[in-house]
C-alpha cells in the first residue's frame, strides 16, 4: 500500500469513501471527472475520479485525493 505523507492515506484506502454515505458531483466534462466527498477512517476527504471501461467492464480510476476543505465539508453536510 502506498501512502502519501501529505494525505496520510493511499488510494487503496480511499475506496472506503464509497462504503459510507458520500456526496458526489461532476467536476469536469473533458475529461469527464467526478468529485466524491466522504469519510475514510474518521477524516473527511475529497476524491477526484474518472469512470473508465476495459474488457472486464467499468471501473473507477482515482486521479487525486486531499483532505476536504471547509467549503467541501459544508457541501457534504448540506447534502446528507
């Protein structure tokens, strides 16, 4: 597992966001990217991801991850 010292978690652990209630919206159209805001181990994170497809079907490709900002925390709380 590869942890980023600035984030404190790796992308493998970031999958936990999708195991709990989370907020999602579309971040951009080209490339088509989405933002998910959710909890990982007691900390609120923001994850940017793309939905890609291969021979086995669709999968999430994680682009970047950071601890949620104050604005993102408010957005998450307002939509739960």
